[in-house]
C-alpha cells in the first residue's frame, strides 16, 4: 500500500533506476569531460553544468510524477506542433555543427527540437492507438493518424539526424504492434520505408560517383546533403574484410578506433574512475562515446551493469503495462521505455563497434541539456502511470476510501494487454 506521507510516489524500482543513472552520469562525466576542460580552461565547469541539468531534471521528475496521466493526452499534439515548427526553423536557419543542423538557441539556451518531437510523437501515437481500440484491434482511422504523425516527424528530422528518425519509427512500430495493429499493415509500411531509404542511399551513391565530388550542385544532394556520409559510414562499418587492428587510424575511422582503444585499455577489469586514457583523444567522449569510457574505467562488469539498468527498466515498464487498466497509459509507458532503452542500446552498439557510427547520446548519462531534461519528463510520466493507472493503485484508493478519478471517454478503452 502506498504511504501518503512519502514524497516520492510511484514505482520504487523506476526511482532507483533513475538515481543510479544520475550517479553513474556524474562519475562518468567527470572522467569523460577532459576535452571540454581543456577548451574552457576550467576543471569543474563541465561537471557543474551537467550536475545543474540533472538537478533540474530531478525536479521535473518530481513535478511530473504528481500529474495524473489523463492530462498527458492534452500535450501530445501541441508538443508535436511546437517541435515541427522548431524543426522547420532548424532546417533553414540553424548553424550547422559537424555538417548537421540540429540545434537552435532560444533566449541563450541551446535546444534540440528533435528531442521535443520524440515526446510529442510518443504521446500522440499512444493517444490515437488507445482512442482507436476496437474488438478487431486498432481502427484504420487511428492507424492512419498515427502514421501521419510519425511520417511528418521523420521527414523533418531524417535529413539532419537519420538515426533519430529511425529511432522514432522503430518505437512507433513497436507501439502499434503492442496496440494490436495488424501485421499486414505494419509489414507494408516497413517495406515502403525500406524501399525509400534504399532508394535515397543508392541515388546519392550514383550521383556522387558521376558528379566527381560536385554533388553540392545537385538539387537532390542539396536537400539530402548527409546521404553520402550515411553511405560512407555503412561502407566503413561493413569493411573490406581487413581486421581493424591492421588498418591505419584516419579521419574515417578515428572515432571507432579510439573507442576500441578505450575498451581494450580496460583489460576487461577497468583502470578505475578518473584514469581514462582515451577521454582526451576520443571525440564526443562525454556524449556519443561515453559508454566506451565507462568500460575503460569500470571494465566489462561496469558496462554490463549500465546495460542491465536500461534493460531492467524496459522489463519493469512491461510489468506495469500488464497491470494498467486502460490502453492509453499502457501504450504510453511502453513507448517511453522503448524510446529510452533503444536509444541506450544504439549508443552502446556504436561504442562497441556493433553498429555504424551515429549521434545518439546515452540517456541521462551523456552530456546534453535538452536530452537530460526530456528524459526527466520521461521518468516522471512512467512514475505517474505506475502510480495512477495500475490495478494496485485502484485497490489502494478503494482501501483508503478514496473516490476513483474519472477517466475521459477518449482514453477509457480497456488495456488489451491487461494481465488476467
């Protein structure tokens, strides 16, 4: 029974996972921010900045977990609309960093609109899928609305951040699968997406080959200017059969090689906190490749522990999903958990050489203001759902003589995955 005197309510395991990730983040950022320290000349500036964002994120978690999940349905489409406007502005007016326009600055604060888009898409898709529940699964109208939302987000994002667009598409696919959308419809969408992506990559390769490096004069390559970079990363990842240790380190494999060096330097057991060698050499050691630094300092056991935290979060969300009485909170918590865990796994796969290089940070651990704050919202929503939407919460309210909170008709559809 939930104790009303407790300040931190909701699922204890989710709270514990959140605080563990924050602790690991502080330790890892202190070790991995050597390059930032050299640039600023201040030893503690990067870690203080990151700690401030984590504190703000914790306040966000605390505030959001007191909000009943029924109100979240009102934020999905407005968040998505705001993100769409910001993404359009980013495409045309944002300054490019590493040949990608992903950040804008508002009132002196750097913002990554794609992070806002992720949240808007997950809430909106969960709402449409819940509202469209029927005896035969999800209605065609609800499926179409969900596809439109996902398609708009991916189109606005993929030219500058293909991996984020792919992540949104994958999470949305899983949510639709959980909601009961027919496999025939989902497979048709997957086939269309694969054909489009393959067509873009093939066209970019042919144009680049024929234009002899003058692809910037081509309208297609001007619109999808990073397509050749995607091809290069795929070709570099596939390799030519030569072992990596026999290849010279150059601009194309610099990040991957130094990530491998960090992992190898651990000798399996780790060199200890603060003793990383590659943190001062590896680009984005505090962001995209922070997992390699974690393994270097804490060994394979430390890397597996971090991976286990994310995977256990997904399993815990699944358990809560099976206890949710309504469809909307069930779909929403699974969507958020999948978003966090898939992003984490992608980051780890890149750092360990299992996937091509992308720009996905490790949720809550990597440096990044927008990402850290949005992840605070994610955890707050999961805690809210664990507190208000499960069979246990209803039983607690009945035992305490509290009236059941009225659920709007638009999200009152029963959860098809409810554990009987």
